[in-house]
C-alpha cells in the first residue's frame, strides 16, 4: 500500500510540475495542457490567498523565508535517498569494485558540493564597482544605453542585468531565479549551475542503472520487474522506487539542461527569451523596421498608427522618433525574420557563448 501511495504521489507531482512549467508554452497550444494548467492554478488560489495574507504579516519577506524550505528539503531528501541506497540497494550490488565505489561516493559528493555552491555563491550583484569590469554593452534592441536606473536599488541597469523581486537585488547577466536553490543564477555562478545540472543527470542516470541492475539479477524477464519490486523484500521495494524516480527525473533534468544548452547556442539567457519573444511578435504583425541612419543610436523602430497617421516609435521608451510624412532623411526596411534580418550581438557561437557564460569572474 505504501509503495502504491509513493508511486501515485510521484506521478501526480511529476504531472503537476510539467503542467506548471510547460503547460502554457507555444508547443502545447491546442492541447488539453493549457486548460489543465489553468485548472491547477485555480485550485491553488486558496493557497495563494493565505500566502498573501501571511506575506503582509511578514512585511513582504515571507517568500524569502519560505524559499529556504526547498533547497533544505532537497538536501534532506537527497541525504535520505543516499542513506537508503547505501543500506538497502548497495548490498544487492555486492561485490563492488574499488573504482565503482569511488565513483558512487564521488557522485554523491558532487551533488552536495554543486548544490551548496549554487546556493551560496553570489550571481554577481550590480554595484558601481562591479559594472566597471562588466563586458556586455547595450545592443540597442532589447537593452539600451542610458536606461533608467533600477527604481529599487537606485543603481544603473547594465545590459543583460535584472532586478530579482525575490532576492530584492540587481544581478549581472541575470538568467533566472531558481527555487530549487533559493538563489538567482547569473554571471558569477552560472558555471556552478551547469555543474549542478550535470551532477544531477549523472546521479540519476548512473543511479538508475545501478538500481535496475540490482533488481535484474533477480528477474527472468522484463515482466518480472513489478513482481520483484512489490512482492519480495523491502530492499527491492526501495530499489524499485529509486528506479522509477531516476527514470522520471532524469528525463526532466536532461530536458531542462538541453533547454539551457539551446539558449547558450542562441546566445540568450532565460530572462532574455521573453524579450526576444516581444521582438518576434512585432515581426509577426509586421511593425518592426530597421532605420538608417540610426536615430540616437537606435537602429530599430516600431510602426504605430494614431488618428490615421503613421508614426515610428522608439523600442526603448515608446516616444515618437519619426513620422510617416517626414521620411526624407531616413530609410526604413521592414524586418521579416529574427534569424535573417537581426544580428544578436551577444551570440558569438555556441562554444564561445558557453565559455563566456561559464567563466564569469
């Protein structure tokens, strides 16, 4: 009964996580996923109401306090799993070679090491001193020169930086806020985040192979898996749960890692994907134009209509920079494709992008 409850909990948690993460993505349109995600969010409104009430009592810092529950819980769960593996599954694998034992223990220490590093290493806070050596300049498309200072930190907003509402700080080369680590991922700790993902993939894939091999010796064929796991020893039950967990979460973690590798290939951060989506929307509706010569350093403008008059507005602050009846000194070329008509100045090729993201100092 406990085994079935654990399986049901794993299945429901996995489905819920996938819906929340990917249910509103463009690839899921015209499928049941968006509606299921909406129903899931509606079901949590009562929790959100209670959270907002408690957050007011905590002067808006409740999410910061609760944020520690996830990484601490993750480390506790991982520790319990490792203890169960060593005490229940490991005896099923004996004899184990010295090299294999070293690799198993090394994989465990890699999980703890990379997790702790990601939790406590700063992403690179924006200060007047840190931006002096910051290499990224505005591209005048999604990041602009002379951008307004951060209203909260009262500091300049360098290109590719962002203010995190959870951490209440501005970070350089901001990628995203990771709830699993209760920390933002940015310029100085992205390499540790990559190491964290790889350590988890290694643990899940290698651990899954070890656990399955421990059960395989007791099976005559694939159909024996369920019988061996549910109708034999506690050690087999624990090992069977590990196999299922490793298969599910190795797929999720690998997919997430591939997504980040794609972003590196494209020369964007997770935070910048939304900004580029806005540019793509402007292209799709046919209102983005390249202007030559540049107007106050801006090479692109958005076409708009007001009272029957065609206007061209700045992408930076939506001020009118050109009027449709006064284009004698400028040439306008409609942008038809992000790939063909726009040069992402932050994309230097996959390997250079990877080195740049993983060597922030």
